[in-house]
């Protein structure tokens, strides 16, 4: 590894808050410099690494968020934590949607400037749309762009049958937002935010919704709260007033499908491929399904050692994906 690559790796590990990787790369850099005859520099780097290892881990992420492998104590059953590497540039998004997400990022990055003028950045976001449209991936990308941890709320740990217990656990989650800045994802949010008064709801779920409304209204942390649902029609209307932005995701049109396929298959030759025909054939699929189709076609190219993506390989992958979707729909029917 060259010195330049060492520097890039050092920066990446620093941004990711990975202190072990940071120190390991520093030692590799010292060894590289020693081989180049720069003994004094190599020894200086090694001494600094040895000194760092004797101290408590102190690497922090942007915005003051402390690196956490996983939340501790009772929070361990309520949150899972990770640092996503994905960025918005890794996603193929319709321009209006991209602009709204860019606005959220701009306000988050310049929140101090906004607050100095008595304004608050967008911080509570509701994402709605069909499965596989990119809602969960967006939460990861927002965390990656802001160099913040992504905390996903674990619904199976949060929702219990015991009166009042879920609300107490929800309070712990909102307390964590105040303690540690990050992106907090409430996926499948309709499990919490279902309409009050629904004949099939239970008392505990009503209490959870009321507690969430209260906590999100009172929340003044610097965390970015992202809720995502496939079923916006199930949400209580009182929730909408608590969110700064409600962003709708839809299935991609033909031009966006073509962009997703081209982006995913740009490493391979496609000399005789009609992108328009392929995109039309994929119409009605979600971005997640289209990505899987492209990946399946790419695997065929690699396994065949042909180096060329053909229309047949994509159409075969499309047919297989549609059969899988039909089987899933059939299994979900009562």
C-alpha cells in the first residue's frame, strides 16, 4: 500500500470512528516508511501509536456523537447501531426527491447558522411509499452523509403486552437521542403510529401512540428522527403535524429504471442491449427488485466469463424476480 493509500485509509477510519483500524493503518504506515529508509519517521509514528493504545478510546464522530459498537444495558434490546458507508450519490433518485433530501442535509450541516437566526433545521422526517422504494436506504444514506451513527429502533424489543412498559421503553429511546446525536430510524412505523380508535387496536398500542406524540413534540435533541412506513393510510393524522417533512416514495418510471440498471451494470459491456426495452419490461418493480435483477444478470456474466450483459440474461432475471414476487403475494393472502 502506498503512502497516499495509507492516508486515505486513515481518513476513512477516522470518519467512521474506527479507532482500531486507524491505529492498525498507522502501524502499516510506519512499517512502509521504515522500508523506504525513513527510520526516524517510522519510529515517531510507532511511538504515537503505542501512546494512543495506553489511553482510553477517544475517537468521536462529527457532531459530538460518541462511537458505540452497540447500545448498552436496556437500550441494547431497543436500538441497533451502525455507521453506514452509503451516500446519496450511491442511490438513483428522482430529481425532486433528491432535492428534498439535499435540503435536509443542508439544514443539518448548517443548523448552527439557522439557530442563530431563531430557526430550526428539518429534523423529524416521515418517509412513505411501497416496499423496496428506498426508504430504509435513505435513512442509511442520511447517516452516512452526516457521518453519524444510524440507530434502528427494534420494535420487537419496544412493544410489549404489559401496560405502560412500552411507553417507558420509548422514553429511554428519546433520552438516548438527547445523549447521543445520530439518525434514529423507526422502520415499519405504522406499528407505533396506527390510528387511534381502530377497532382492531389494543389499549397498549394506543398508549404507545400517545406517548410517541408527547415525546416527539417535546424532543429538543439534535438527533435526526426518520420514520418509515409502507402504509401511510394507517397512520394517525395527529402524527403528520409532528413531522417537519413528509416525503413520498413511488415506484420508478421507465427513465429511472434505466438509470438504476445502467448504474448497477456500468462495469460490464452492454454493446447490443436495448435499455429502453429492458426498462419497459421492468416497469412496476421496486428499485430494490430492479437492483436484484441487475445483480443477478451481473452474476451470470461473471460465472459465464463472457464479460457482456445480454438482454436474455436480464429478461431471465426479471422473470425469476416476478415469479418470486407472485409467490410472496400468494403466501400473504389470507
